[in-house]
């Protein structure tokens, strides 16, 4: 990128047609336009256009990326600081600028900005304070003044609604901030100070010293029901008495942030996650479309310690080894102690489009609560495998559902380790569905236990016993 930081043509604004291709979307008298202008000028003057990543917020400034020719990311409401930190850590040489309004930063994003400012990893925050929710209809904001009328405080903000938050003062108290200033835009003198503050906050980041935070008192004529001139006067007379202008913090902290760029070398990553560059041996001749045509959904559920999550992960790894796409979504929750925790697994021929499995083709239930909860959700012609050691009277399944009781726990106890009941269940799954060949499961188990090789023989035997138990009880019914 080169030249002006503002795009010559705003192609995203009204499809780049007519006057709107050369103007911002802001209302007449809105302070966002000036803030954008000063930010762009500072980026250009500092020569950091190619390094800058601007984080667009939710609110009036959501379309920041329409106008600035820099790297751009849009964050969920309030999450600009953490998205910005992600960029900074992934590319330490980047200059990250989070641009946020008062509802975005001081309300839903309050935790994020406080933690990021306390952490102190260098980045820059431009905080637009117009004391109201501008985009969504003029509701009361965390910075709304006492007595100020908004759509949600029609009689004026009172003590029961709390006092307005003074964000600049709050951020200045945090250890990671090095430069904090509050500025305004109501006359040329204040506008000059605003640009100077933005530039200094960015320089604090360029020098790797810490967080630079600039709060800009900004006019919102539309939601204040004032003319632009009246809005400027309102900021000068009303807002500055509550939010005093000036530098709140400016400390000469030594540069400290020296982080190497992340290394994405595949071989190093493989070693880090315990992977291998060797191609997995594939035993499947084709996708198991006899279960479902392109995408098979499985749910494994049980109490904490039943091994449902581990079994789900083994199925996922087995599917990936066979060249299929596969996802595993665990759900623990407070019920994992005696109730039911579960995992959703998908195995797709090409791509898993949704990882959740609310209506699985196959359910493996390790206890009665899991069977009662998820059994009714199994698709017609689906399969339920349940632990008959602990489920004496299974909940009846719907029409077309095949239910198979296998004593997972008892078989595991007979083998000498109750914890391998989940592997017994995988053996029963293989025999009941033939989702993968036996060898596929064995490879997955051996890889998972590569650092506990003494456990491999018992787990292999548990898989065999699960297959054998199903075949002895139900194989004839399938023929």
C-alpha cells in the first residue's frame, strides 16, 4: 500500500457509486469523521501504513474498513482489544489500533479493555465517547451524563442508574497503560490536541512501551437532537465538566515488548503437537456411506470418567487418518459429575459443515441419564449402543431405531481395568456399524498411547472384546 491512507474511492460504501463513493457514512456534525481523518493522517506521517491493523468495532464506526487502506479486522461487540492482541502476538511488528465507541468499550467490552490495558502488550485504543448509543437508537450508555435524557432514560439519568464511567481515569490506573489522554473536537485548538494525542498514543506502541489510550469527546447531533453547532457547545459546556480534558498518564516506561514472530514451520509444529510427517496407512476402501451418505453424526455420552470424550477423540483421529474430515466437540458442564457429559463427532466424506450433532445417526450411552436424554434424538434407522452393565431397563427407542446393549463396564472389569470400557464401546461400534475397519481403530489407539505403551495390549484386547460381545449377541440379527 502507498499514498493516502484513505481510499481514493470508497468502493464498499453504496457499492462505490455516486457521491457516497467519495464521502463517509457519518451524520453531519458527527465526530467520527474527524477522528478518522486524524487517525489516517497520523498513520501516514509515521510511515506505518503497511504495518497497521485497524480493528473495527460494533456501532457507528463499524465500517471503519470502508475508508482506511490498512489491514482491517472486525471484532464482535466489545472484543476489539482481544482481537487486536491476537494480531499483535501473531505479528509483533504490526501496529494495532482498536477503534471503539462508549457502548462497545465501556459496556459489553469493559472486561476486555481492562484486562488488555493491565496486561500492557503495546497497542493503541481510540475511544469515541459521545455519551449515548448512537447507532441503535440513542439509548443510555455507560458514559451518559447525570440528568441526560436518552430513549432508555426519558426522565434523565439518575443515581439508580449509576454514575457515568470515566474511562480515561480508569485506564490510567492500570499498570500496562503508558499514555492516556482525553481530548475533544469542538474547536480548532481541541482538534489539534486530538491529533497530537492520537499520534503520541501510536508512538508509544511503536516504541514497544505499552498501551496508548485516547478518549475523544465526540458530538452526536442526531441522537442529542441538536444542531452540529449546538452539539459542539454541549460538549464544551456539559461533557468537559464531567470528563475533564487533558493528559491522565504519561510515563517514560522502557521498551519491553520484544517478541519473535511465530514460527509456522510444519515440522516444528508436528513435533510440538506430537504429530508425524508419515502418511497414515488407510484401510477404508471408501467412505462408510451405508451409515449416512456424506456426513455421519455420532454422540457419545456418559458420566465424568466414563471415557466418552476420549472415545470421541479416537473416532475423530481414526477418521482423519482415513482421509476424511472429522470434528469433535466436547461438552462437559456441571452434569459431568454423575449426570451426563457428551461429545459430538462428525465424520464427513469431504467437509463437516456443522460440528454439532443434535440428531445423531449413532449414540453410545454409558449411563441411564445419557440414554434417556439423547435416545429420543437419534435419527430414524439409527443405532444406539448402551452399557447394559449399568442400564438394566433401557428407555425404549423410537420406531426404526436399533438398540444394542453391551456390558461395557463388566467386560472392562473382567480385563482388570474399568477405564477401558470406552474402548470396549469402540469395539462394539466397529462391529455394529463397520464405520472403519478394525485396523483403523487399532492405529488410533496405538498412537494415543504412544507414551504409555504398556497400556496398548489391554486396550487392543478391550477393542477385540467389544467386537466379540456384539457379534455373539447380535450378529445373527444383522444377517
